[in-house]
């Protein structure tokens, strides 16, 4: 009995210490490395390094007005532009000077055009949700990360820098969707604050990046409140209540939220703060990962939540979870997590699967494919992970 009490006390002591550290970070964290959201990659394995396009023939033209659908989905015109922008920003992130000069030219054009204007009402209806996520996901986050890379490689004249930064400030503020002081009143997410929603987390990342670019400590700290809520209000089994009710896309949305949580943790890490192990009464990010892996092994684990089918999009059948192999919103988080916690039980489990593939189901095969790809081939998409998962997210 004495040994048990000592063991329990030691766990409580560790947990409270971790929480005390997190509370201090949430209130007092400052930007220690101004303008460096992510550092330029030094080890280029797993990175897209080659600039294959020329702005003369492959421009990234500004889109002036947002027009996301009123039901499900985003303004895909911005996604299409981002796919071209990535061809410049990815090599810029590896120190390619010409690519970084191209990034700056693109951002100047978008800034001068006052692009990505949201003209819809602030009514918290579906179009508002879709417009704001379009900007935070396809414009603000990836473009601020790219600008951070560019400023580490080339000098930007002060007048140009001011123009670009002011545009970033405008679009982040105009598309602020942090969802503070709002809580779900019914359904599987009842009692969960909306700031734990993947949309709110995406807005939080944009604020965090802006804080780093401008050395605005208050804006930088914004994301910690959203990160805390997502972990604190996860279920004991690691499922995220808001995301796992989404029918056939329950795991798709759980993974989206995991991607943004990882982005927040990495940006904090780059500024000298370790929030990976934040723990609230046994709930932590490791447990969220464990649930994801549990479902990969046995889909039925998620059925009791997914059957609510809240806004499932095209995936109506909750018994068929939509997880595509090459989708960064499904797997981008894994590269960061697996390389920071290679000895955690979660990763040991994946390793065991990789050593005995004969009995794996298609979902297990997908994560094993990514496990075996760490440090090898570039992961061509970085939408929800902000940067290239196999380049900037991995800890080498």
C-alpha cells in the first residue's frame, strides 16, 4: 500500500509540475526568436529543394474576394493557388534564394491587391466558418511561414516588409475565429468549448505565427488557450468530442485537429517552449495519438461517436472512415510526433506493425507506409501541417 501511495503521489507531482509549467507558458511566454516561425531546414532529406517554376510562366495571381460555399466546403480557388505557391515556398524553406525572392514578389502582389477580402457577415453561420478557415488555412498560415523562411534568406526593404506585415495583420484579424466564450450545448460535443474546434485551432496558429513575425507576445500566446482546451476536453480514451462525431470523416477531422495541435507545439518549441507533454488529469496528446492508432487497428472503436454524423461532408457512412494515404491533413502530424517520441508506446506499436505486415488492415498499412517514409521522400502537401511534414516537422 505504501508503495502504491508513493507511486500515485509521484504521478500527481509530475502532472502538477507539467501543468504549472504550461500555465506559466500560457501567461508569460515571449517571442525569443523574432520572425523565425520555423528555421530554414539544414538536413534536406525529405525536403522539396528544387525550384521548378518561374513566376513569368507560373504566377500565383491574387484572388481578391472570398466566396466559400454556404454549406460544406471551402473556397477551393485558394487551395489551387496554394498548390502553386508551395512550389516556391517549399524550396525557399530549404534556403533557395531565388525561390525566396519569388515568395516575396508573390506576397507583395497579394498585399498590394489587398487580396483575400472577406465581405460576408460576422454571423457565425456556415459561410462565415468556411470563409475564415479558407483564409487561415490556405493563405495566412502557409504564407506567413513562407515569409519567415524568405526573411531568413534575403533582405526585405522596410517599406515592402511593412506592406506585407500590415496585410497579414489585416487578414488574421478579419478572419479571427478563436471561438472563446462559446460551448457546445448538445450532442456528443456537449460541454466542450468551441475553441477546441479544428477551425478555432487553425485561427490560433495564424495568430501565433503573426505574433512571431511581429514580436507581439500577446498574439503569440493566443494559441496556448486553444491547445489547452483541445487536450483538457478530450475524452479519457483520447478521442476529440467535436471531431469524432463527423460520420465517415470522424478520423479525418480528429487528424486535422491533431495536425494543428502539432503545429502549435512545434512553433512553441522553436521559441524555446515545450508543451508536448501538457497533461490534464491523464489527458494528453499522447493519449489522443493512441486513440487514433486504436481506430486504425479497429474502426469499430470510433463508431459510437461517429454515428452522430454531424456535418460528415461526402463521407456519409460512419462505418467507412475516410483516410487517404497522401493527404497531409490525415498524416502530417505523424512525422513530427514519431521523430520526437520514437520510444513511446504509440510508436513502438507502429514499429511492430512494420515488422509484421501480414495481418495488417488497409488503415494500418497507411500509417506504416508513413512510418517507413520518415526522412526519405518529400510529403508533397502541407495544408494543415503549415510546413513540409517530412522536412521541417521531423526532428533530425
